[in-house]
C-alpha cells in the first residue's frame, strides 16, 4: 500500500509552463525536412528533468502507469494517488489494490493545486491532455518520463532523455538520414521524434499520424512475411512479439529464437511459449545479452521490460554477438533498451549473409537520432528504410529495414 503524503498547499514553487504543439498538413519531402531539422537543431529547450519535490500523483493507470508505480518503488519514492478517467472500473483490478484511485472530477481543488501530476500515458498526444488537465485546475503537470531522468544514477530507465543541441556533424548526419528514408511519413515521424527530444515540442503531421498498428509488424513488414521464416526475437521480454509472429505467419514459421537475459522475464517467457507452442522443437531460448563483442557485462534485472545492460545493475550476464550464435534469421527484432546499435554491429556478418528484415527500437538513447539508422543505411545495400513512431512523447520509435527482394516478391 502506498503511504498518503501530507499536502501543503502553501508551498511556493515554479509552475511548469505548458508544452507547445505544432501541426503540419502533410509530411515533408527531403528538402523541407532539412529545413525543419535546422529549426530544431540548436534551439533552446525550455524544459529539463523534473524532480519529485512535491506530493506526487500519477495520471493514467494503464501499462505505463504500472511501470511508473514500480519505478517509484524501486527508486524509493512515493505517490499519494492515481488519477484515471476509468478509476471506478480500475479499482477492481488487483494490481491496484490498496492504492487510492480517483476520477479527475473527484479530485478536490486544493489537491489539484498542491500536487505534481505525472502523466503516465503515451498512447495519445500529450499537449491536448496537458491542456485539459490545466483547465481542470491541476497546476503542475509533467510527463512521467521527465521524472525518470532525475534518477538515472540509480535506475536506467531512459525513455525520457533530453537530446542536447545538435552539433554541425549531428545535423549533417541527421539530414543525410532524413534524405534516405523511403517515404515522407518516415521523415515526419523522425522529425516528430526529434522535436520532442530536443525541445519537448509535440509536432503532429496530419497526413502521417502516429502508427497505431502492431509494433514490429507494420503493413510494409506484414505484407512481405511468408512461411518458413526464422525470427530472432532479441529482448523477448514475455514473448508478445513472438506470439504476434506466430499469428502473422499462421504458425508456418521455421524457427523462433528468443533472447532474454532477465531471469524473471525469461521464466514467464518460457511458460508462455510452452502454452502457445507446447514442446515445439522450433523454439529456442538464449539467456545471453546481444552485444558487439563476447564477454560479460553488468545487467539491471527485475525491471520488467525496462531491464537492461546498465552499471546500475547488480548481476552479470554473458554478452554474445549475434554473429557468434550461428543463426540464419529472416527477421531480426531488437528491443534492447539502448543496446541496439552495439547488437547490430555484432550482427554485421549475419545481416550481410542472410539479409533479414530488421526492426529495431531507437528511442532509448541518442543513437536513435542518426547513428543507428545511418549504420544500417551504410551497411545494408538494396534495402528499404522506414521510421515509424508508435506512441507519443518521443517513445515507441522503430526503424524498419526491408530487403528490396522482399518488396519485389510481394
């Protein structure tokens, strides 16, 4: 049960300014994308990591709300209530037992003025939600991930990182990447990603909405998946991507190789895979972490889907380059909480010899600005490269690399 924190409405503090939104009718072509990049490359950012120096409430009791609850417990912080428009239904959920849950309309005006409200929701635009909460009388509203940035010394969760002003080289390399994307939607989503990271501005391209289709199986990927596929699911967590892969291939795949170094995640993954595919010899699990080189590294376990290689951890794991595993993937999925570029470098020969579809998350650190996409673009010839944002606040961004022969076959 969470402790109820005392509320002192007389506390003097600086109220955060509302975030800005910019709307565009159409996604930009390469020349316009370069112009927009120049606008955000070095502009000052009005925001910074947020502290927990006030009574804290969470807004949103979904998946991110549960992660926020667990994060706060891990870093030794507390919250006094959770606010959600479905609070009355959520109150029946055992995972929120003992937590004070309120609908926004049930929060008193005094409480609204006294709390720091951390928005734990990235499935819809942030700025309209922030505005609606301010209109309801909440005075101090911040994105949850802005709080996590103040605890990076003890917890590695980094989805909310702030990008520094781009150097001349950064801007040049990012412009090169923007020019290579296969479609204007990719340029729009890349710029949207950059605008939030650099300036905490929410850019919305009307003709290029955030992709709410299944992450890792966008239409461009699902349309070129066939029977006999071999999936390497790196950062498999509890197996949701492997499960989707089975559905996408209608069970006619050749092999699934799931890689998950976190012991708790892997135990649940094994149970779930056994339930979906009982005693299926086509499924193999590895307990290593993918990296550029063979060795060992410190791993922060027990964080659910945020578990990762990090000096804040307490356990050591074996690291393996994909090239050393002797696999022949036709589809490589990487969700490694920031270790994707190192894993790709350790998979170079596998990529060149097998030419798989690649789907890699890029929103956990600054490699996603240009280093990861440019490495793929310079390494893989005759590929189609796409960038898709699958959620808001700079999260959920995935790079897709699809071999040209797949597209022509489809």
